[in-house]
């Protein structure tokens, strides 16, 4: 008799879901799901790629022996339950970069990412001109299964594998960075013109007589910001100043919005890119070079449209008013940071109050605010005690009275700055004055709770053929601080101006660190005698001034690197938003990006908003205002992609440069700790791995609280921030990886 079948519909089986993370060495991977983490062998991936969202089914299989060892080396436990991929829910890759190999009748693409363990088959007849060994971009048209191969179509030949710049080309292709502008965009850029008379008729002010200048890296091509400085006694328009203003800081920004209206072809290209990308050997601009390198760039001795923020200061370098407007300006000189620093280091700038205006080393002593609330010109003041017995304005006035004599005693000023003698003297004293303003600005932010982490930036120097020949280390100097503080000041002024008028804006926001992340640092810091219960309580609630004290007390001590690294890692990333949530790191109630519209789309948006507000336009941009939320999110995403691509391009050339030093011993800082080893960073910022097996014959246990690997027999510990001597043993240019052993 036949068995009766139930007509009840069976509930479909639910499988755990997660993202497949394939180990870089290939052969296996892991999937983190709500039910836990699963080990997936190569044979159980079922055509899934690294990064794919997959469904997995647990199996009774165990990781094979070599899989256990490799899993341990990669930092994952070998006793994870095994699983197989049932299906791929969402693909992470539809385009793959790889090496093209001719195997008639096919062209086989071997992915350059070792985490993709599938070759991609293309038909040789479709692209007979692609040479063997070329690096190509291939679009996948059929993903692999247990029974079928991976099939694709070649979209672009990037270059030959042995070419010097192919490694950077691969980074560009991998991140899908746009390198070509649309025909419409190029046509619009070619038609753009300055039109000085039209600008003046439209209400632009003529400020070409001001002594304004740019300060940029020596290899900069686009100059989107210039600064100026005047004393009330010398200014031709001093009658328009607030009565208590003694000096004026001018920040002049390229007027890109005039040439890039909303929804134009240039705007659509720029909106997608959202940022220029600065790679080790090239710049991928956000707007066409005809604008970025020419018509918008504030090149010396050429009239340019700009948006100006004039910030009026009193005798104590506090803002007493501001003025925002479009203008025609002419930069008088193009300075490099090195030139400006030479002037600031020279004897001609002594006597301006010097250390009296520098930030106090003790956070507890730097509690006096020197920044007024933003408002209309001359209407809002904050009374505060001066930073020194000798006021800032009087110091400047004393040094510059009698025809601005400061700089007359600077030998070779004209040669240093590359300008004629009288102009060199004018620029020299202004550099000194601006540097003092910058120091007071930094002190004001510090007093308000702003954080300043010392960071080092490395730039690999290339020869004419793209080969690395050296590494330049860029650190913060008085010259870089001068520009940085002026730009921060202008950004705050514009953000507060638009917010106070309830006008749309794209803000730069930085959230407070997660309290649980800060709480996790307390057990580490409790090891140090200077960390007391009061600091612990203040750190636990995210008190920025407590972090200042912690950074100050640990500075110069053996644990200084550890403390700084952990605090920096606890910080959240700043993002763009159409809502103002403040900027925690800068201790700013309102902050935006206004000063780099040539290379950042949010700055271009802010310029449009500011112009509309100043012109008192009744409509508020309609579609542009409605697009602010997604444009902010997109700009934040593209900024992360650009930063990653820039970092990877530096790393690949840095590894190439380090190949000549295999076998050499270096002093290094432990920059990361994992179960499988320690990461070390050299003084030139090159970073690599010391595997756990190279630390010694004993077993080293990972202590996640102390951020250390600790020997179970000797108690020997290797922890974050510790300095060690290491020898370079591998410089793998293909994977851009360095490997060291303890010296």
C-alpha cells in the first residue's frame, strides 16, 4: 500500500549566511555567520570568490592537516567547524584583473589576487591582438560551478607585467578609478574663460593688489588656496574693518563653482569621481586639467576668480568678524613648504613673541579659549585673558611699523623665496605673522579639547622611468601648520555662517569614539604609573581633554608609541553629512570642507551653497539640496577608495624600493600584533610581518588585552609600540608584502 503524502508545504531550510574571506595564500577560507565562524576548504567553495555573500552548510569534514597549519599562520583557529558553500547570494566581483596567457583556442586570465582561485577562460579569437603576459581587465560572464569553468570577456589591456608602472595601473583598475573624461566635459572645459569684466559686473571684488601667495608641496600642480595678511594700519580698506580689529587673515580659494555648474557634463564627471586621487606616480584629477591645472589654479602673477574668507582678528588674535565674498585675486608668489620653513627658521622672524604663543605642553594649563563664536562682523566677542603679557597685535605692529621692516635683515630672502627683494621682505614678515596666528589657533583648539596625533607621511621618490630611488618623509612643520590652521579657520567660518542662517550645507563630521572602544584601553593604560583613577573615569566617558593628558604624559616614554597608536585606532573616521553633528577631533561645533574645490566634490558643493546664500537666492537648489544625503555618502565612500588606492600605490613602490635591502637589519616599531606574528614598521614607514615561528622555539600566546604575544615558558613579550631590531628577508613585489625576522 502506497504511503500517504502530506500536503503540508515543507519549510525551506535556512542556511547560515556570511561573507567568504579567502586566505591570501589561497586554498581555503572562512565565513563569519550569526551561528559562528566556519572553515571552508578549496573544494567546498562551489565557485565562490573572496568577498562574496554566501550560504553555507555545516559538514562533518575536518580541516586537513596542512590547512590547520596555514590557518594558524593566518591567525584563525584550525578547529573551526567545516562547511561547504551552498550558494552565492551576492557577488563581490564582476570584473577581475589578471595576467593573460595564450593557450589556443583560449586566452586564460590568471587573477592577480591570489584569493581568487579560479582561472578565467576567454576566447582567443575575440581578442587575437592581446599579447601573452599582458595584464588585462576581464568581465565575468559565467561564474564557475562544480561542473563549469569561469568564463569572461577581456575589456581592457592594462599593460605588460614587466613594465615599471603596471603595478599602479593594476591598482587603478582594481578600484575602478575613472581616468578619462567625457567628451562633453572636455568640451566645456575648453570653452571656459576668465572674463574679468563679467566678474566685476557680477559683483566680484578686485583684490589683486593684496600680497597673497600659495604654499604647497614642491610637486604640486594645482593651487587651490592662497593666504594673505594685513595690518589695519596698512590696509587701504581699514574703514570697513570692525573697530577692534588690528589685522586681517585672508583665505582665498579657487572659484571652481563658476566653471562647473550643477548638472553640467563636468559636474556629472566630478560627482562620480568625488575626489582627485593622488597616486605615487600620477594624479587622477576630479575635473579636467584645463581647469584643475590652469584656469582654476591660483598660479602666480595671473588673475583668477576666487572665493575669499576675510577673518578679522583683535590684539589677541581672536576673531572679531569675518567677510565672505567672490573676488578677483592675483597670487604674488608660489612657495613650497620648504621655502616657507627656511624663512620661518631664519633670524628675521625672531621677536614676534616666539614661544609665548606656542601651545603649552601641559593640557591642564591650556584651558583659555581664544576663539570667539562666529557671527556677523564685529557683533560677537568672547572676553578672554591674553595668551601672553605682550598682545599679538602689538607684537606684530611693533615689528612691522615704519614700512614693514621685518625681513630687511634676512640675508638672501629673494633667493630663498624666488621673488624680488622688496616682495621677499613683504612675504617674509607675513609668513612670520601667519605662523603666530597658526600657533594661537592650535592652542585655542587644544584648549577646547581638540586632538592632535603626530603622524608621519612617506612619499616614494621615483626617477624618470618610474623606478623608486628614495623615500621622502613629510612631517608637520611650522610652514605646514600655517596653512593647515588657516584652512581649518576658514572651514569653520563658512560652516558656522551657513548653519546660523539655516542654509543647506555639506558638513564634515567626526563622531566621538565608541565608549566601549575607549573602555577597552583602560586595562592597558593601567599598567603605567601615570595613569590614575581620575584619568580612567574621564577616558571611559570620552573626555577629549583626558586623552590630551594621556598623550602628553606618555610622550617620550617607552609606552608613548603604544598609547598614541591605541588612541588613534579608537577614533572613528570623519565623513561627510548633510546634517551638522560637529567635529570631535577638531573640537568644532560646525565644520565643513571649503578650501579644496579643485580636488574634492564636497568643497564644490559648499561653494555653490555659499554663493546662493550670499546672493540671497529665494530657491534653495531644488534637486541639488535633495541630493545632499546621497552625495555626502558617495563622497565619503569615494574618499575611502581614493585613500586606499593612494596608500597601495605608495606601498607597492616602497616594497620595490626595499628589494635592494634584503638581508639588511633595521630598527623598527611593532605596529600590529596577531596570533600568527607581529607587524613591524620601519622609520621610512615600510611595514611587514615577523611570523610567530620566527620569534623563538617556545609557544607564544596572543594577549588581546595587552596587544602582545607572550612566550609561555619565558614570559618574553612582544607588544604594540615596542622597538625591535629586524632583518628584511623577503620583499615580494607581486603581492606588495615585506617579511622580516628578528635580528
